[in-house]
C-alpha cells in the first residue's frame, strides 16, 4: 500500500505550504507573500505572530505549560473574571475547541432543567444551515445531512426549523424544549445574519416559555462583527454562549459562558476536561483580551468593515454577473457569487489573497481584526483583479 497517505483524507488541501506569517501576511516556503483574509477561519483575530501574543506565550512557556484542573490556575480565574465583567455571564468553563464549548453549552442547558425538576425538558431547537461543530452532538445540532451521514444514529434531542423562521420556532417549542440554539450570524452557512428583530423575538419567546437562549458565537464573537459579541447589536443577552476561534488568536481553546442560574446544574463532578484552560492557553487568551478590550480596538474594526463593505458594494455594481449579494457584519463578510464560489476563491488565490468558501455559494472574508485600511484596499484591488479574470473567462 505504498500510495496510502498517512493523513486522513478528510481535507482536500490547497497546494501551498506556508512557513511563516506576520500580521495579515503569510509567506510560503518559496517566499511568496499572501494576504490572509481567511485568518485560519476567523481564528487569527490579531493576525500572525502578534508581538504581544508571542511575548505572552514565550514567557509562559518558560514557566509552566499544563496543570490539571484539580489545581488553581490563576490565569483561568483572571480570564473568567474579565469575560464575566464584559458580558452577560457569571460563570465560564474553558474548553479546547468550539465544538467542545457547544457540548458544554448543550449539557449546561439540559442539566439546568434536570436539577430544577424538569428532566423532560432536554430538547434544543436549532436552525437550518447551522454549523456547531463536528462531534456527534454538534452534528446533530447542526442537522446537516452531509455531516451526519454514515455516523450511526443521530444524537437525540434536536429539532430543526427553517432559517430565521420565527413562526416555525414558536411552533417547535413543546414541554420538552430546554433551549433555542442559534448563531447570531451563520458562518459556515454562508454569512447569514439573524436580524436584530429575530434575535429580540427569540429572547422574548425564551422568557415567555421559561426556556434558555443559547448562542453560538464561536465565529461571530470576540470583536469579529465590530462589537465584542454579535448579539450586542440586537441589544439582547443570551443565557449561555459558546465561544472559541478568535479568543485564542491561534492557540486552540474555547469557552462556555453562562449566567449563574443557567449553570446551576453544572455542579462538582458533572463535567470536565483535561486540557481546557491550561496555563499556556490562558496566557495567550489573556493577551488577546489585553488587545481586544482596548478602547480603540472595536472602532478600528468598524472603520475597516465600512471601507470593505463600500468597496465590495461597488464591485457588486460593476460585476453584477459575478456577485449576487454582499453581506455580513463587521469583518465577518460574505460575497454571494452568481457563479461558483470555488472559482472565486481560486481566482483570489491566484491574486495571492486567501478567502474561505461557505454555504449558499458564498466566499467569506475574515481578515485578522488588526488589518489596516491600506491592506483592506489592497485586498479589494486583488478581489477586483480576480473578478476581472473571471469575467473574461468563457461563461
Ligand atoms: C468553527 C465553528 C464551530 C466549531 O469549532 P471547532 O473549534 O472547529 O470545534 C462551532 N460553531 C461555529 C459557529 C463555528 O464557526
């Protein structure tokens, strides 16, 4: 079996090998530079090798990497204090990934009703097009056939309704419902935002029905949309929220945040993780917060977002045969293609610009949040070149 590759074939990898990165730029092993508007799928929130993160990681590396969660981890307490101060949450559980943060969110919601005498309330309503991760429970929550196929019985307890269909959500609530779980802006689903009215209506519905609102802000959180968390645009607060991606700036970790009431079932011994919240992760996470919580940070994100939005709108006007729609919030932007999104991603790559394909024929632009106006303009001109190339191709 000489031709069996040692890695699982679950990814179709781009034939480029990046060796180093700095800020919004990546460099290949042959010295070619790329403008990175993928950011490891919204992970490199502060770009590559941000000096403050490098310094925090190196300093911690010389002190202590890992400790079990049976010990006090001061960086974890500090990070949780900071996250609870700037959000709705009273309590935080640190994880290693987004899916694991969602698992914790799902377990937290179910346990809440269990310890409050309503164990029959365990079902969770989700929306079509959702993406919540690749574990068995999160593929059931996401409900996408392509991710569920062949993996045995779907984990019980998820009821899916059409995207942004409030009446369908209302109709789906039963005496078995524990929570509604949504992304304020669907990322993988094609940069599809829920309107502020819908988010407010979901909050009201949860209050009326005595059920929990769980938000998946793994992609939309940590400054990505120009607010610290996307739900802030709607002026609502969830009961439970999963985050990851941008919070680690490239160090893999996530967190589940909850109100004290929602987390009341998560008592001693009910949940755990070996690695979640270890000292290395927390050193980087606290360093990410140092930068993102700085006063000038979010205004910068919004300025650049406006510049990109306007630039993309004018490209849409000029290439109506190629661009159907431009959408998104902050630096979670999507170009909905009239033709193939894969072709646009490829044409952009030919211009040394990275983007990310998404559902609904969309190309996502997810630059590091530290992208400058000049770099944003450079990206627009590369997108224009890519569109120009595509428009000259035979239909
Ligand atoms: C990426 C993502 C996840 C899964 O995160 P992993 O770290 O890959 O497990 C969950 N929800 C949303 C909205 C995401 O974008």
